[in-house]
């Protein structure tokens, strides 16, 4: 995923401040979410869902642009054929993600 200057990010606080949403005091050394576009800091409970939504949207955009698709870069997959069900393949990616593929093409 390509990163931009104004992308929100988790940070470790160097100064004491408060959450922009709920007003909770965030002490030095705590984790928080920083949104550079508007310069606001959010505590983990307020910022987590918005940050995850941002990551999900950015990942979708990367896939749409063809740079985030795990199959576009020629990722090596390990295929396992299910002998009981012809046309079903179990694929294991390098990061151990399991995919199930179904095809109507059979190799003999």
C-alpha cells in the first residue's frame, strides 16, 4: 500500500495532550492515532475504528489500481489438489493465507 504525507497513522506520544473526540488525557509514551490532515490526535478507543476504516479503504484502492492485489505481483502460491472434489484447489500463499479456488478446467 502506497503511503502519503497526510495518511493517518498510529504514533507514540512525546507530549501529554488530550483526545480530540472524547477529551481523555493522553500521557507521554501512550499510543494514539494522528490525523495530519486536520492535526488531531485520538485515543485508541476513539481512533481505532476510524483508522481501520482508513486502512480498509486504502487497501481496496490499491487493489483497484492493481498494486495491492496479491496475485498481480506474481506471488508464489502452493497449490494442493483435493482428490475427493475435482476442480477444487487449496492455495497457500507465502504469508500462509489459505484460498480456495474452484475451476472447471481439469488437467489430466
